[in-house]
C-alpha cells in the first residue's frame, strides 16, 4: 500500500493509525523490535511504581502496549498481568498526567483483588463500582484514576460508563479475562465494541485467548484491529476446518503458523516456561488408585441402568469421588450401602499425615457437595473453604488465614471459589478430581504457581481412579491443548502449513464424551436418541401444562 500511489490514495491511513507514513512505519518497526527483545537485557526503571519494581518481561509488555496501543497480553496466569497494567498506566501518566483508566472484570469477586493490587503497588485513586443501579450511577461520576466495573455492568450501564470515559479522560481500558468477550454475537461483546470507540489504549489480559475455537480468538482480535483478520467468513475459510457436511470443527485449525504470525502483530505471549528462573519449579505427579469393591460394583450397576450419556458421565465422575454424591435408592433403585471405603479420602488422609504434613496445601474439587464431605472428613486439619457460596468478607479472611497463619495449612477450593485468588504460600496443589478443560486445570494450580511464591518447587498431584471415567478423561485432556499451543505458542504438529490435522485432536465434544464413557458408537448414538426424545417429551409436557408460556 505504501509503495503503490493508487492503493495509497484509497487505503492510507489504515484504521487506527494517524499521522504521516514515516511516523507510522517507525511505530510498526518499534513494535517488532520490542517483540524481539530479550527481556533480560532491558533496563527497567526502578521508580515507575512507588511500591514495586516490574520484572523485565513485564516491562517489555508495557513498552509493547505503549507502542501498539491495542494489544492482547497473553501472559500465563500468575506472571503479573495486573502489575504490568499498572506500570503501563504510570508510564502513560508521565506524558499525559490527566489520563485515567477503566478496568473491566469478569465477575464482582475479581474487582477486589484488583483494588488490593492497586493499593499495594501504587498511589492511584480507585473507585470500585458495585451495588444498586442508583449507587453505581453515582460511582461512575468519580474522577478516580481507575474505575473498576464488570462486563455485565458495562452492558447494563453502557451509556453512563461511556459518559464517564468522555468526561474524565478515561481513555485507557484493561479488559481482564477477555475470554468473557470471546463471542462477537453476544450483547457483552457488542457493548464493549461501543465503548471501544472512545478508547486510545485497549489492553486485553488473557492467558488463554484460545480455549475451544479459533472464533474466540477472532472475536477478541477484532476489537483490537478490525482489519487484521478480515471478515469472519474469510477468516474461517482460511483457518477453519470443516466436516463433510460443511460444519465447522471448532477444535481444529489449519494454516496455524500463518495465523500465529498474523496475530503476533497485536499479541505478546509470555509463558511460565519462558521465565522458569523467576518461578518455583512445577512438579506434576499422578497417583492412580484402585477402586474399592463397592465402587466397582456400583460402576457396573450404573452402566447397566443409565442410557443417557450426559447423566452417565456425571454419575460416574461422582462415583469416582465418593458414592455418597449419588442418591442411589431414589434415582436408580440400586439398594447398596454407600458408607464403604473411599480410596481417594484414604489417600488424602495418608498424604496430609505423611508427605504433606506441615506443608501448605490447596485441595481442589469441582463438586460443591464434595467439599462439604471433605470438610467433615478432614476436620482435624482445620481446613479453610472457598466455594461459590462464600461471601467476599469471608473469602478475604480465608485467604488471610491461609497466607499468614502457620496453623491453617489446608484450603479447599471449588471451580467457582478459585477465581482470582493469590495463594502464594501454597507448596502443593492436590486435584481430588479433574475437569475436562486443561486451561482450567492450569488456572487452578496457577493460584500457587505464580510470581511471589518463594517456594523452590510447587507439587501438583492428581488423584485418579484406575480404569474409571477419570482415567479416560485424563487421556483426552492431554490432547486438548494442541490447537491452542499451535496458534498461540508455536508448538506441536499443527504448525504444518497444510490442511492435515492430527487425528488425535480431531474430536468433537460429543466424541470426547463417548471416549470418556468407553461406550461403543452404536450405544452412544442410541443413548443420544433417547435423550432427545426425553427432552422433546419434557418440552411437550411443559407446553400442555403452561399454555400461556407456549403463547
């Protein structure tokens, strides 16, 4: 475009670039130079923040965001995205003192950790926006350096927040956990897009910008540069993989190396593997446990009486945790005692009394009902608990106790409770059960494996029942990171610039479910058909019972 006068007249300057061509090109060269830097050679200013010094790779991110203005900081969880953001705002204020920022969080619980970090490292004034609509309306008028809201508040109160941005020169936005706006068809995304037009700097913070589909990456990048990846249909044609019926295979990607090169213009990636000298070692181990006779018998009984694949998947996972999680008599007519031995509970007690004695331990379970059983069974260790039902004040007290009280050595977390925690005193993370999402697994152990943990190593232990649905789930989890690694990290076989995709990754969610259950294709398809009929019958019954709803 620059070298062709006709194209230059039609297309210059590109959207988002202003000024003469030479200045713009120098800016682009600066971005490429910053990306190519060895962060260890950077001279980091010691006085950028009043309390705290950025590490080299964090300051590299500050320079990149300052030069590019609209970026996706794909830094792993626990490597300091928050302090990086504060460093950028401090640097921008050096030349434009009146600059203010907006932080958008995924959930209200995430607003408070941001508030704490801001107070810890800076003298910036902060306004957390929460409460009733009337209370929020007053809060949005604040002239604080940083205004903290959620994506849902942005959607609901968009006009007031945009007015605040205009009146208070709030032109810098940090979109925390930007996977919350990974779908451009949602109201959340559309609201953010309207705010986006009033920003000079947009920094997306997301350690996992691609989890399940390349469309997620497209939606986020489009907010940074609407022209970079082209129109959605063209993007999917160039990089998506379709089945014989024309359906997009969400877990697959082609031309991954090319996509990674294009996206790198707005994306800076830092993984824990790149900064191993700044973090404790991560040592993973899997403990396979034989099922009890009772569990084995119950698994056979479940396999005989459940045809619904989703129900079977859930019940078999619960069974691997503890038979008490399933209401056997009412649900299935299986009259078996459920108070027998539990291999996982026995192993947890053995670990806490032995190898993990006197060590700070995070114990994770995805079931809120299981955390109550663990509280009772492990009462002698005075466990702390954070799940989705714990209030903010109690959550803060549990974190304080775990971090500072030497007698409180065990904390139990669930998926909902683990969001936004910094548990840097933990030395071990034990997964009582596993989830199907490998990025969520990393986020759980990332509560401990992060900057600020002074332990020499973090032990991560997975408890799996041998021969169960859990063992088959684990085998699938190990293959599910390949698409993300190929596009974001530049790893794996998917980097070949052709349309061939590793068969191991070529699995739909439905096929993954079948493999985890260990069912034949015929049985699985039969179960899906029965499930559809049941759902249709349920909808029909509801419509008959509620004719007004139907109308």
